[in-house]
C-alpha cells in the first residue's frame, strides 16, 4: 500500500517536503497544497512552490483547485510547462472562502459542474489526473450522483476523506460511508482522514485490503516518522524520533531564516508546526515554545522540549 503525504496549506510547502523526505522519508508521493487561478493570475508564491528548481522530493504531485475549465486551464498549462505529468484535483477543500466559489468541496453538490470540469481533462491526453474529495458538501449521499461521472473519467486514483465539507473537521471521519464508496468506486482508492499512528494504518489496511494507499496529513505533522514506521513495520524509538525531529526542525530553520525577516515572520512560520508536532509532549514544554517571542527564546524552548521528550 502506498503512503502519501497530504496537502496542508501553510505546512507542507516545499521547505517542509524537501526536508521531510531527506530526514524521515517513507512517503511514496507528496501532494502540494492547492494552487489556484484568481484575478487572472496565479500567485507567485504558489508558482514558486511547484517550480521544479525548488523541489527535491522524488515524487511530487501538484494539486489544483478550480470550479470551471476556464480557471483550470492556466493551472494545467503552468504545470505542463514545469514538466509535471500528474496533477491532483481538489474537490475536498472546506475553507468557506473557496467553497463559496464552488471550489473544492463546494463543487460536490453540482454534478453538472463536476462533469464539465472533468470532461475538460480530455484536452490533456498526456497528463494523468487524480481527484481528492469528501463525501459531499452538506449531505453524505452527494457522492452517489458524482461517482458515475468519476468512474467514467480516466483517473489514476481517487482520494476520499470521508467527511462533509460543511462539517470541516467537527465530526469523526465516517468509515462506514467510505466503505460504501469503496464498494462502487472503479478507480484505485486512497483513504484519508484521522490516521495518527502505525496501528491506525495497519487497521485501515486490514479493514480495506484492496486499498491503493493511505494519505496522511495532520498525523504526519504530529509524527513525521509515520510513513517510515509503516515501511519498516515498527515504530521509531523516542530517542530516534527526537533526534530526527531536531534535525528536521533545525534544517527548516536554516532554510527559512534567510528568507523570512525578523522574529515575527520566522516565528509565525515555525510555531504553528508545534500545534501538531509530538502530541504527547509534556504541556509545559509546548507552552514555552508557543509563548516565546524571540527567535533565541524559541530555539531554546525547542531544544529544551526535545531534550526532555
Ligand atoms: C491547515 C490545513 C490545510 C489544508 N490544505 C489542504 C489543501 O491545500 N488541499 C487539500 O486537498 N486538502 C487540504 N487540507 C485537508 C488535508 O489534506 C486532509 O484531507 C485532512 O486534514 C484530513 O486528513 P488528516 O486527518 O490525515 O489530516 C488541509 C487541512 C488542514 C488542516
């Protein structure tokens, strides 16, 4: 079974991906956070994130978000130009700003729009496409109207995150509804949602033995060794996890420091990782990291937290 790294805006950009693959690995493909076409342009920040020269992971799949073929074409053209041969289409994003524009999970209640978007993929015979989606926006039956369209579209795989867009993350992932989807889906299928431990991966594989893969998001931020642990069939020791986490953190700091100015920008970028990283760390160490207001204090708090893990 493949292990994929999920796209997480603000977290799994090129710096994280490049360093994660070097220090932890165990991931068969990294999926980029979505890029979008808005106000007649693609943001330069998004372009930088997918440019080949900024990416060193072995297998990278860029993700796009669009409601119409018109919005989609410039994105595919950019990626084709960069030499990509595989693209993931986001039909799962639940951010209200995107969903309101019928982007991401906002498109799921509109099968005709999905059909129009997917039929435009025929314009790119040499590109391979996958879809990442939720069960629906407001109703868990929405996928039933979409699956015949998806089944008729040549896709490498579908990644299903079995929640509704409107519930964001409030409800647990619905594994029973995933099973119903799996029974009717004719494409290779990837499970995504709430995978946090090696045991979770093994349980999911046991329940769905024909799965093509599992995609992991927040669980990989929390334990960057998850993919590696699955490949090795055993969890890392606390010491090994700590040493590699320290190496990854320090490499991210080195990569980001020259680009981000001052305490505010650098801390604003690094601190959020600690909302997820090593969830069983003692509270007081995490608190010291989150409260630090200079880079010096932050680095001291991180070193202290890892030394005492
Ligand atoms: C902060 C954040 C940013 C996300 N950005 C994206 C994104 O750009 N594209 C996407 O398809 N999903 C995005 N997601 C959803 C995740 O890829 C994933 O589907 C979701 O977190 C469930 O998987 P997990 O429980 O393994 O994290 C994002 C989720 C979070 C929490």
